[in-house]
């Protein structure tokens, strides 16, 4: 018996969908205070992405050091400094900086 193979493009679509679901679940768990479950969901989503060579979705932020979903006010602190948005994880004190120059110009 041979194994049935899935088309690579279909596998990537399925992986993107599952990663989105897992990241939404991790955001919900982090906002409720279940940090360990949130970390687990992010870890599973990252492993799916590595296996299928897909980058993580940009909609939900997560800490690259400890792996928790960053919920403003619960698990992260957001500050504006210069031309950057600084999101600091409250669990491991890791900072994530993203520019917002385009928003300032309009």
C-alpha cells in the first residue's frame, strides 16, 4: 500500500488556516490569563510553519523569546517612541520595535 500524498499548495493552505486558528486561540488564552496554554498554541503554530516553510501571520503578535501572545495591557506594554512602536513583553521583558513612519506622513 502506498501513502496518499497531499498537493503542496493544498498543504500550505491548510497550514495557514490552522496557524491562524492556533494564534487566535493563543490570543484568547493569553487575554484570559492562561499563559502556558497560550505559549503551547504559539509553539504548535510555529512548528507547523517550519514544517511547511510558511512565515507566521502578522495579525497576532507574539514574543519571539518566550512565545506568549502579546495582548496589550495583559501580557505586553505598548509605547510610542520616536518613529517606532515598542511592544514590551511583561513575562520576559523582551522588546519588539516596529516603525510607523507611513502612518505619520498621512
